[in-house]
């Protein structure tokens, strides 16, 4: 018997097509898709749901996809994860091929884990689209290098909003932003929170950690850590300025700043060149390290070893690196913008990025207050444990079922919102 009292064998399978073209993205969109879908498939094992993952790249690049998940490969000239870049666009031919392939499959539901790779489809399928944030709308000058790129994004997001039967997002703050920016009814928006991967955890400061730190030139070094995109809206210029001020304090003169993020191969708008010039102006070339992309199996050690983790963004839809840092026991300083207050709760120190000096004061306070750092190292893992991919998957699975339920059986979505300190 199924959970609803029906005979599982007699039920018609629910055919769910999932846009997997963002799978290879190494930033938040790709990580969200991989972690959420992995948990979703695990919870759906043995049920009446038939999943198909739509991809536009070599399937040998896929990892951790169950055997019972079908693959639909679309032959495109350029994968969407590269083509949908800050300074590029997907060709009309590739868009048409992807749209036609998904439409022809006649799914019951089509799920786009991010609007970033959305394509319009035809047919009776219900559509669920994740809009992660409204950063592009709030700070277009920090996201797009040209007006044309901003216009193309607005056009794509307009199509996604109009076609979506359900809009999903990753925080209560993002939900409010979507309602305010686009006028979407709250009952069409569902919040599905993110979580840290289980690999992010507290680790002993043993020989393995020393090996990793030595590999990055950080053995025996006190450092501030940032993890994320090297994008203008991440407000890294303010972090560099705060770090320069911090180094002038005698007790913090030996600190380093480690910026983890793909500055060479990332497809998004980059602030890397300007940051390099700013660092040189402060004479900090030997004190600031750009690592590029760091794999999770090494990143966990950097989180554990950091004196302070800092996320100075002007806006975050969720702020997954904050949860990863907390899970590793790193003391966290984050801006009081977007979802960061609700994600961090009382397990970190917040600052207002619009008030000059607050970032420096917050970082200096954590760096020089041993008791505060100890408290944050204890509180962080407890707070991080409150976020769960399993819960996010359960909410997503329920939403996908409700989309195709008869009107008499459909129930209104309940938004799962994290604790807020606002």
C-alpha cells in the first residue's frame, strides 16, 4: 500500500523532467541542483515517480546519479552552464533544441532548479522554477557587464515567471524580494532551504590538516577566509579595505586574507582585476591569496583552520558558504542583508554593509575576543545542523505531487522558512 492508502502498483507513474543543464556549474546554482536532486532521488526510491534528467553535456561528467534516473541528452553547440554567462547568451538554435526535447518528452512536471538555465516549453506539463534571489534586479550594475546582458536576463526571467505554475526559492528573504519585485502572489511561492554537504564538519587539527594547509601556503598562518564568487555584488572591495585596516592593529599584523573562488574560469561577471589593483594600492600583495576553485575535500580544512569566515555581500538569496563555515566551526561575520540574518541566527556577528567601518569593527572584534570566537565555534555547528537537504527534498517532492493532483485533492503549499532574527 502507498502512503496515501492506494495500491502502488496500480498508480500511473508521475513523470518528472528535471533540467540538469546547470549540473556542472561550480557555484551555488550547480551545488543546489546536485544536493537537492540527490536527496530528492533518495527519498523517491521505490515510489511511483519516474525521473528524467535533461542534460546538454557528456554524460560521463555526471556523478552520483541513480541508475533508475533516465537521461535525456540534448545536442547543443554550447552547454547552457557556459553559454548563459554574464557576457554571453544561449543561441536561439540551442534554446529551441532544448525546448523541443523537453516538450516532446511529455512530462507531467518539469522542474528547473534555477531560472538561470530556464527554457520555455510547450504542452500540458506543469512547471516549477527556482528563482534563487533578486540580486540581478537589486544590483544590475554589479551582475551584468552590459545593458544587453541585463535585458536578456529580464526577458528570460519574465518567461520563467509567466510559465511557472510554482515558483520556488531558498529563503524567506528571497520570497519577500520576489513578491516585492515581481508582484507574484505569495501562495505561488514556496521556500525550500539549502544545507551544507555532510563533508563539511569539524575536524581535528592533525597531520592531514597540516598537509592541506601547507599545500596552500597556510601552515602556521592566521587568516581570514572568504568563499564564493569573485563578483562585484559580493562586496569584496570592502573586505580588502577592512583587512588593510585590521593589519594596522599590532595584534593582527600577521593576518592573511584568503579568497576562495574561481576567478579564471567563472562565467559570471568578475571583480578580480579591480580587486588586484586595490590590493596593490594597499601594499598587500603578499598578504592576500586568491586560491581559485578549491574542491570540497580540501575546502573543509580551510574552513576549520580559519580564524574568521567573512561574507560581506550586498545581498544573498541564501548564503550557503555561511552554513558550510558554521558546520566546520568557523566563527562567522556576515552582512545583515538578504537571507544572511535568518540563516545565521545568533550564531555569528552581523554588520551593515552600508555603514563604513562596521565590517572592520566586526572582524576586529571577533579576531581579538577569544571568548567570542570560542562561543561562535560552539554555536555554529548547532545552527548548521538545523538545515537539511532531506527536509528540502521532502518539501520539493510534496510540491511536485501537488502540482499534478486533482483540484479536489490539492492543498496549499506551506512555505518552510528558517528562523529569522529580524
